[in-house]
C-alpha cells in the first residue's frame, strides 16, 4: 500500500516522527465488529489483533490497556496488579477526550493526553501485532519491540480468554 492510499492520522504522524516502521492495513469497519472483523478482513489471527481500552482508576485517572482481540480484561485482577481497589471502563466521551480518537478507532500512539500504558504481558511474546492506527477500519502492523520502545509500557497479566 502506497503512502497516499492510507489515512494520515495522529498515530501515523507519531510513528513517522519516531522513524518507527509500520505497515498500514485498511479493512471495512463494521459497527460492533471489533477485532473479529479486523482479523477476518485482514486474514490475521485474532489473538494478534490488539484492542486499545481506556480504563479509569481511582480518582478518575485514565489508563490504556492493550489486550488480545480474543480476550477480555479482568478488572479485578488488573486492579490488584496495579495496587488499586477499583478500575472501571471509561465512558465513550471521556475516552475520546483523553485520546483525540473516536471509539472504534482509538490508537495508543499519538494520544491527546499522555496516558500510562499497560499491555497484557503475553502480547510482547509476538514478533508483530496488529493495532489500531487512529481511525475506524485502519490497523497498523508493528513489531512489539517498536511498541515497547516508542511508548513507556508496563506489562500486566489481566487476560481472561473469551
């Protein structure tokens, strides 16, 4: 795919500015299709398609959690791992305000507010992953080592197989 055939989002600008290699991948976005739609359309394993979730900790402090597409986050387990009593999903409006992206197109790259990032530890076992590029129907393939180098990450174990 040539440079002119994909969107130039804030995430793409972030990756380019840091000279991080990525491969853009467009797919037909389907409301509530989630990672299954991306996985099927791009013909990649759903376990390697990573969802970007915004969660509020105590005191309404937002965090980003990266999770395998075919797994859920155990909020209780995550709260224990982070030494907190409670973690809840952000509402849609807050998630969009914190990141600058629409829900369904949230990327961990180039967010409006710099947020703590917690990838599920098993994500880092892959050489490459597929993660949102900052728009609905737009993923980027990126190496996990580049993910770790470009963002300050703290891995957690909070996955529950769906």
